[in-house]
């Protein structure tokens, strides 16, 4: 879909997110013709730099973070031509006049401000943008986690942003919502008649949501140790996956209709009991240091792994447990949602008990795709033996290699320009998710207990098996 010419101002343009994700994503969009002539990317950061110097850093970032097959010298030149730079003092006066002047050169361009900066700067920058008149009523402002540290700070942040911007102008990124398969979850559920009638506790035995990572926190220890897996992954990314899996069909595919339904899921969550949670912290191993080494804090009680058993108290889901787990330094990098269906009510085959049951597995990464596990007769003359096989809808097979799927940020940044908030979190969603997470974070802290150690390359601390095991269920292998 073509977009109107735009000016995207990236605050913190010299930082890691800008180099790794924002700029390469925009470059890839340009390659497919989605950056209309006259659009500009204006870097804004504290460093005193000329436009040429900033372009040089962008060129280096593209060299490092864009796949080799997309490194096209002419396209890179064209992209760099659209790049500008303003040195700005986020909390002082310097640079704001220059930014205003630059933007006024193209008054018809859509204005979007991406705050790729420390959260403490969100409110001061929002205020400056409004007070200087740089932000118009049509401008969009983009912020990204951490959106608060708890309910109180999230409320304060929302209130600060809303002093200067209307909710319809605020784009809160959760990059998981930009992932192709996450959007496909909505398509699978709401564009097919097949699944929805079965999508409830009468037919669904359990749901497992896994976001496993093989990397540790080395290099990000200072941020991570103040955050932990619950704040870093569960309150935001995993909560979004849970919502999209569990929500009622919205009446239309419209930002507020979708977000209203997600919000209802969060509000229907039963309060978490400590006994339904498992926290872990990885040990040293495989030639690498432990979590404590990586964060440089031998007394840290921050969790690098969380496992949860979650109950949704509504008609659709009452009685179906949702198991969530996420952690660093696990067996492999795997994100997936697995919906396990109940066994048939009556069995006519002898070894049905050895089958795991039908399951719909929505694979976010790697090997994006959707698989339906079904039982069939084991081919051959061996009698009526059953075997479970995947009905495979891996996108690599249907849509080309996964490298060709757009990156989450490509989709999300273009949605900002289009003014489509469907894949962005609304302020009330963020607050509701904190309201749910806060009591358990407090309970862990007050308990004074330490997370359970686990080996790097494992599936997490041993107790995580009890979460599913006590219901007679088994975690899927992380592979
Ligand atoms: C980020 C977290 O939001 O998501 C990181 O801060 C995590 O700790 C990352 O590694 C995972 O994202 P992805 O897209 O690699 O699954």
C-alpha cells in the first residue's frame, strides 16, 4: 500500500536500535518502493555532527545490519540522500529551532517522531515537541518499551504523553505484534471457519506459549538486571501473544475493536499465585559465565527465566490452563504458540493413549509457519497403528525463504506513517498488563527467595516441569 511522503524524526538516531532495526527496516521498505519521493529521515541526537558525518554512520549501519543480498550501492546512495541530521538537546533548548525550520520546509509531509531514547526522556521530548509547535495535531509519536517499570510508573508515563498528544497519535511499539506469524494468528483464527468453533475450553486442553532464547544477557546486563524476564518479555510480548490467542473475535478489523478485545483478556486473567510461577537464573557453562557474572552483580535476584500457569476467567477459557515460559540461555531460539486439543470423546483404536493429541502450532521463529498435528494410520502393512504427523504450512515452502518476510519494524514503522494503530498497544492495555504483573513482582521481591539456577542449554529450571506436570501435561520440547 503506498504511503504519503513523510518526515520521520528519529530521536536517539545514533543509538543501537536505530542502527540495528529502524534504519535497515526503512532501507528495505525503500527497496520495495515504499518510501515516496520527498520523504526524509531526520536523525536527532545529542552529538554535534554534520549531515555528512551522520550519513557515514548510517552507511556503516546498513553495511553491518542489512543482508548482503540487499546491499545495492545505488539504492544505498538514494537512501542516504533522504537522510538529514539535527543535533538536539532533549532537555535543553539547543537544536529545536533548527528542527522546526527543517520540518517547515515540507509542511505537507506526515510528521512522525520516533523516540528511540532512554524512557526518562520520553516525557521531556514529548513536551518540547508540543511546546515548540513542531508536533501538529496530525503528527505521530512512537515509543517503545520499557513503558514503565510497574503500574504507577506506566500511568505516569501515559499521563505525560497524553498531556501533549492524543491517544490516537501515540504509537506504543511491541515488536512482537509486527512479526508475520503473530499477524497470521489473527488470520488463521478469524478468516477460517475451521478453528473458531473449537477454540474454547470444551475442545482445547491446554495452551503453551514459549519464547526461548539461546543468548544470555551479556552486554545488556545493566538494563536487564533492573528488569528481569517478567518485565522484559512477559508483561509485554508474551501478554500480546496470549491476548491474540485468547481474545474474542473483534466485530471488525479496526484498531480499537481489536484492542478492546485484547484488553478484555488481560482484565479476565486470574491473579497469579506464587505457586503457579517459576523463576530461574542461568548458571555458568559451555565456556560462558553465569547470569550473575554477566550482570556483574553477585547478589542479583533478578530472573532470566519465567514459567507461569495462567488462568483466564471467562466463559471461553475457564478450565483451560495457559502455560507461559520465556528465558535466556535455553536450548534453542524458539518462539511458538501451541494449542493442544482434547482427545476424541471415544476411542476405537487401541493405542490412542500414546498419542499427544491434535495441536495447532504457530511458529513465530525460526521457520515461521503453522503446523497442525494430526493422527493418521501408520502407512504399511503393520495393522491399524496410529502415528502423529504434522500438516505443515511452513511459510518457507509457500512464501519463499523466511529471509524474505518483512521484519517486524518494517511493518510497524509503515503502519505509523499510514496512521494504523491496530498493531500498537493502547495505553489502557499497557496499564492493565502491569496491574496483573505487579502483585507477583512484589510477592517475589518480598519473599526474599532466589530464582532457581538452571544450566545453559537446558529448558529452564527443573520446577518448570511441575507447572504442566501437576495438570498431567507435558511441555513441548524446545527445538
Ligand atoms: C526484546 C527484549 O524486547 O526482545 C530482549 O528486550 C529480547 O531481551 C528480544 O532478546 C527478543 O526479540 P526477538 O524478536 O529476537 O524474539
